[in-house]
């Protein structure tokens, strides 16, 4: 009985988040604020009252029409709300009822007793549920507009960091102090790269490439100039679907992608420097390693280690896609993979640690079969966005983590352990 009440509230909460996701899916691709103006009918402009804004129920009670102008309301709204509610309930059931996750993958992570429940893992659950919501919104926007809404994934990544600071949890594979130092240095290096672009010392890649003639997607084209400028630097601009920029677009993709290598250079240099400091200089090694001693710092050590896991996951997740993009673009002379996908897997890594995005990267092509099926049914013979594949791959990796880790874990432990 108590379980049924919890499930009802988890579903209701998920449906409310789904209601918010509808706003995100509708407004973010157009560069509009998600906060103002408040919800209104896009046709007659009438504000939507709270009693007409109850997830799923209002759509049914209004019989799918605006109360004032009777314009039909898309079934997308209640569908997204129901899907979000079911998704969050599904995650709750998988984690706390079926207890699908018992394994960690860090060097000090033993098989864990499955004693987690919502009460002692609430921040972790909120972050993981938030990640699923962000992936749903990203996939929906990607399927419709062939862009990935970056702030959505950034929000999910921030949620992951906050969750681990509030309450370190065992679903994040622990990382050793050395990996935490390398990750922190690489993170600083990325900030340095962004600073260089901000100061104009480094030109963002692919900035002058015209959008390829592809399927014209009006909402994406109406994007406000400010939003467009904010996302320059290749951060999140994505060519339509899988058709990348080629030499025919008036830019040399190989040279362009080398700009991205330059952007990443400070991160690699600082990471190597940090690795040398904490492994080769005994005094630094002792001082830094001491901070991760749980006995000496019971409050700080798990949080520092958790934050290291978040950063390491963010970098590994992003690196899978960005590395593939750089190597494939250099090899084939046409832009490969979108920067939006880099942000998707980086966000996944920030919430779940490095193992899930690594598994998702290899599961994504499998999930692609499902997406092809969907597009076939919808008779949309367009190029495929990659974001939804990664989203499905991530969900598979989160749910079947234990079996996957048992299967590939020994090999990974050789690499990272
Ligand atoms: Zn109306």
C-alpha cells in the first residue's frame, strides 16, 4: 500500500516534469525563454490557467482543444507527460524494487548489498531521473529539428554534481585520486580553451560553413541570432543529421577539426601535467591523496571522490564522441558526428560516471535499429539524428549495467583499474 502511494507520487511528479519538458521541447529550439511568458495558447494567446494545465488530465477534460478558441491541442503534450511519468516510475521500480544495480566499477567498488531505497538515495535518484528527462527532451528536439538543446544536458550534468555533493552514492564508479586530479586539470584546460575563444585567440571551427541544403526545418531556422552566436565554436551546432560539412561547403573539414584539436590542447597539456605532479612528486602525491582518505576526512573525502567521478565521467563521455569526430573527420575529410552528441554523452557521464556513457557509446548503434524502425513507420526518409540512439543506449546501459559490467568489466578493469 505504501509502495502504491509512493509510485503514484513518483508518477505524478514525473508527469509534472513532463509538462515542463513540453515547454522545453517547444521553446528551446526557437531560442525562447522557458520562464517567460507563462504558458499560453499559441493561437489565441490566452494564458493557460492552472486547472487547464494539469498533466494528462487537462488534455482529456478539454477534449484536446483550447478552452477559448477551440484550436486542437497536439497529442504530443499528454504523450510526453505520460511518457515522463512512466519513465520516472520505471526507473524507481528498476532501482529500488527490482534492484537491477548492485555493481560498481571502481577499483574499490565491491559487489554492493542492495540496501538502497528512495529514503537513503534521493539525490542520486533525482539526478538519474533528471538525466532521463533531459535525454527525452534532447531526443524529441533532435528528431524534430536536428539540433541538440545544449542547456538541457548542462542542467542534467549540474544536477549530477549537486547530487553527489549532497550525498555521495554508490552508483557512480569511484575514481582514484590520480584520475580526479587529471580530470580537474583537464576541466580547467577546457575552461582555458573557452576563454581563448572568448578572447578571439582561437577561431571556432566550422563557423563560416553555410547550412547544407537539407530538409528545411523552419523552427530551427527561426532561431534567434543571439542563441546562434552563443552556440558558435561548434559547441552544439550540428549539421542536419548525419550529413556533415564537406569540402563542397567551402571549408576544409580537416583544417576545421584541427581547430578543435587546438581547443582541446590545453586540457591535454594540463591533464598530463597534473598526472606527472601527483604520481612523480611524492609530496604532492601524499598531500593530494590524503584529501581522499575517508578516515581522516569523513565528510570531504567521499564528496571529493564523487566530484572526481562526475568530472571524469563528463570527460570520458564527451571524449568518446569528440575523439571519434576528430579522427573520422581527419580520416574521411567530411565532418563526422555533431557537437551536440558530445554534450549528450558528457552529460550522461557527469550523472552516471564514466562506465555508462562508455557502454552507451557501443550500444547506440544497436538502438539505432529501433530509430530506423520509427522513421520507417513515420515514412520520414531523412538522415538520422544520432542523439536518440545515444539516449536509448544510455537507458540500456543504466538498466542492464550489472550484466554488461560482468561481461566487459574484467577487460575494463585491466584498462582503468
Ligand atoms: Zn486558444
